C-alpha cells in the first residue's frame, strides 16, 4: 500500500465518521447518495481521526523495552492517554505527535572535538593537585622553606 492509498483510505474513514456522527440533511428521508457524496467531500476536508499507539508499538518505534517506556511515563518524559478505568494496571496509549516531540526533544548530535587534548578534563583543580603545586612552587621551593623553618626553630631554641 503506497502513500496515496493511505491518504484515500483516511479520507474514506473521515467520510464514514462524518456520516456516522452527523444527522442527514433531511432526517425524514435518511441518508441518500447525494448526502453521502456531500459527506465524502466534507470528509476530504475534515482531518482524519488520529490513531493512538499502544505501548508495545511505542517501544518498538523507540527501540526500547516496555519497562523503559513505563519508566519514561513515570518520570514525566512521555505524555500518555489512559484508556481504562482500572487503578492497578493502566493501559497506556500515546499520540503519534507526542512520540515525535519526544524524539525531537531527545535528538542530539555529537561533534568531534577540534580542541587539543588536555591531561585533565575539568577546569577545577583537585585539592591534591593544589597541594603539590604549592609544595613545588618556585618561590623558594619546598626544601628551602623547610631549611628556613629548621633554622628558625634552632634559633628559637638557643634563645630560650
């Protein structure tokens, strides 16, 4: 079935919907062929009834499990239509537009990074890295500072 056949089928479904849920032009005579043709033309202008997708089809469309779909619903990522009155198990169906919007919201492109590779990924330094930099800084160096502290401690001990 190609695209044109699908469109014709939807137009016919819309016309049948129009005939089923509207009153004939002359209620005493009922539906006549002219009325049906008019309904068919109106059906061509009407939007066809949208089909809701069951959870299994949505899982197949998104290439995930049904449990993942239920998880997405639970966390508010996917809007659904509850079609039963049960409280224990709910039968969920989804509008095709909602699935398309979900795909658009979660579509992303990964671009190759053209910046040079660095040793560290983050920009903040860890506490250990900061301590090592302070200890090995060029302002006198660690050994020079240690010797200065030892000399100061010896001088303090002699003065007592």
